[in-house]
C-alpha cells in the first residue's frame, strides 16, 4: 500500500515484544505522520501473548501483528530506522531512502521471571517506558513539521 507518509521501521532481534510495543504505541501517537512497521534480525515467529495483553489494557490491539524479518523491508523506502535492542542495532542494514537512525534500547520483558503478575509488571513497565519515548518522538516530529510549515 503506497503512502505519502514516511516509513518508520522499528527493529529488534526477535520481533516478538519490544518492537511490537513500540510499533503499536508509535502508530497510536503518530500514525497520522508516518507509516509504522516492525521487524527483527532473527524473528521468532510470534508476538508474545503478554505484549498483546498489556497493549490491550491501554486500548491498542496487537493481535493481528506478525513477526517479520527485517530483510522484508530492504526494497521499500524506509525513512527512519529505530532499534530497540543492542543486537538489532549491530545487525541493522542501511535501508533505501533511510535518512534517520536511532537506537533506544529497552529491557526485554520476554526474559521476565516469576509469577504471571510479576511478568506482567515487567511488561507494563517496559510498555510505559516505550510509550514515553515514542510519544515524545512523535510529538517532536509533529513540532518540527509545524515549524517547517511556517
């Protein structure tokens, strides 16, 4: 699907947790500004059920998301690449049309241990950290567009 909006690609190693949290949150905060996608350098093939659950708690549905390989985007026009884990940052290729590159690492909630409630607490904390960062990013991009339009 063609779009005039720039594409922001969020990368992580497994493309099961952090990158999907970031994709859903950035789409909610800035979907009017850009097309948002996520992928992994070694995708695990599923989206973590607790990631889906903690996003549902804030009204964002990830249930239709799939785990994708970052190479699927090599023929597209990716304006911004944001890595959310160290391994993806090291494995990240340069994409056609890429103008911006950011690396914002977050803890991997998939490694949380303990009871279901303790694991959910980690997923919620990481979700909230990602929401704060990616909402600020969308707000900054929106402000820059307003400034450039003047």
